[in-house]
C-alpha cells in the first residue's frame, strides 16, 4: 500500500486576503509542505536530495477549490502517491477542515525527478511501482481515476 501522510496547518494572517479568506497561493504552500513530507516517506530525504542534487520538480498542478478556509482554521492535508509512470509520478492531496469535516480543496500534481545541474530526467525508484500496482488503478479513496489526463497525454 502506498504511503499516506497527514499534515496539520493553521491558517495565519499571511495566508489570507483582507477579508480573512485563504488566498489561492496559500493552498499551494500547504500542499508543498505536505508533498515534502510525502517525499520523505517515499525515500526522498531532504538532505540526501541536496547531496545527490536529485530533486522532484512539479510539471503540472490541478487544484479544485471546494470551500473557503478562513483565518484561524485548522486544516489537515492528506497526501498520497496517486500514479507512477517510468519517469513521472502523480501525488494527490485533500485539504479538509476537521472541525466540520468540510472538504476545502483537492489537488493532483505531476512531478518528475531530475538531476542537477544538468536537468537530466531520471527514472523513478523501482519500488514505487509496487505502490501503484497495489492500488490497482483506483484512487486511494476508492474513486476511479478514469477520465483523468495521463502523463503521456501531457508530453506534447
């Protein structure tokens, strides 16, 4: 089974606009924090990445905002490895507000591993394929992923 992470955040003043509503860019910062924790669970430790100069880079982000979060809200970002290809992978995230079980946002990101400073595209770790096969083509929450865009379709 693919690793899952849960990251808790609290909405701060700098996350909001003048009306106290979370800015869309703040959600991406929340996801960045969660994705870093997920990468560590997948074996991509921060210090080791820096030493090897191998980094996951975001190629595509899809985000659906479902409800507004506000100043002071405590949120949970759940993340998991959603799909694995040869050189790309998708991570998925749900941002929820536990206080009322509200789904705040859903996000998927396509990433690739690159080696710096050359920018060379790397194959993904072989053991990641076992995570995706264990899910047997289903999204971790049980919803089918049929109809989503595959990495090959984005290669134009």
